[in-house]
């Protein structure tokens, strides 16, 4: 029964060089029906998806050393059903209703805050 439960998990990958941002997103997105993986850069993310399938990826648009767009394209090639969302923003920015971090996405939905990112993750589980 435990193995069957693990197969039903919805897999989320978060790729961000900022450890605080990774952990904040992971904490918000963790749920009994989700498996949340975090990676600190493109290389680690690519190593992960070589052996694992994902359903949604949140990728920091400001990754250094590699294009976030290239990583998003590679994720889509390896996991064609996955939703990939390119995110921009820093925790060092003031966080209030007027000062939301801007987010952009490759999916049809563009989250503008963490609540909408959570809603996107929930919506994708039913697609």
C-alpha cells in the first residue's frame, strides 16, 4: 500500500540559488499528496530529472551560469507533461501587497505571489 501511495504523489521541483527562497517555496508547497524536491542550480536539477519525472517546476529566472530558459526547455523535453514556471524575485525585496515580486511563466498561468504559486501547484494536479 505504501508503494502505491508514493506513485500517486505529485512531484514538484524548485530550482533556485537562494537557499531561503528554495526552502520558503518548498515549505509552502509541501502537502501529503506532493513530493517537493529542491535544487540549487541547473546542473543539480538536470541530474535529478535524469532519473525522476516531475509534474511542475518552479525555476528562478535569474540563475547564474546557465540560462533559465534553457533549463526550462530541457525539463520540458525530459518531462513533456510537466508545467514549467519561470520565477523572478528576491526575498531581500520588501514583501507587501504593493511590492510583490514579479513572476513570469511558460505555462498559461502567471503567479504573482506565493498564494498563486500554491494554487498553480494544486491546479496542475488535476490537469
